[in-house]
C-alpha cells in the first residue's frame, strides 16, 4: 500500500513538471549556445526570471559557466517561447508600430518606425541578434512574464 502511495506521488510530481514544460512551445526554439540545434525541455536553466532551454548537457554547462556570453540569444529565445513580451521598440523605447514586424532568431519583433526596422534588417546573424536582444535593448523593450 505504501508503495502505491509513493508511486502515485511520484507520478503527480512528474506530471506537474511536464505540465510546466508543456506550457512552452519549443518547436521553433534553438539552443542559444549551439545556435542551430533544437532546444529540448530536459536541458534547461533558470535565466533572467524565466527558463532557457538548451540542446544538451554540454551546452547547459557552457551556458551556466558564462550566461553573459549567450545572453542575446537567450533573450531571443525568451521572446520566441513567449516567456518575455515586447513592450516597446528595442532601439528607442518608443511605442510599437504593428506594421514593422520582422523575425530575428525565431522571435517576432516590432519597432516604432520603418527607420528602426531598417536598421535591424540591415544587420545579419549574431550582429542582428545582439542589436535587437542585447542587454540594453532587451531591458528597454521586453518584460519577462511572471512564472
């Protein structure tokens, strides 16, 4: 009887962990360390008041050792997984214009005007990710949702 109770409690615990991970759509999320491999629910770390998902244990170790090195891509993942919401333009902090949407590192981003959008579109790869999701831009434009 005690064994059944223990197993039931263990299953309920597993289900609650799975339910939290199931709330986040990782289908388009990439590992912020490898940049190209899919992020998986089983490899995650707490970051910036949310959860960043990685592809493997090695990337998890690398991220944990130096989160600042991967911050821009981690911030992009927080937006892509809807753990962070955009509140203003990442360049100016101004009100958003819905017609200026572009996708950067798998995350949809708006700007205040076509000038800011153009500046972001002119950059490529890591430069674009850093430009839109770097520390100052993220602080200015995005808010991590409460868990």
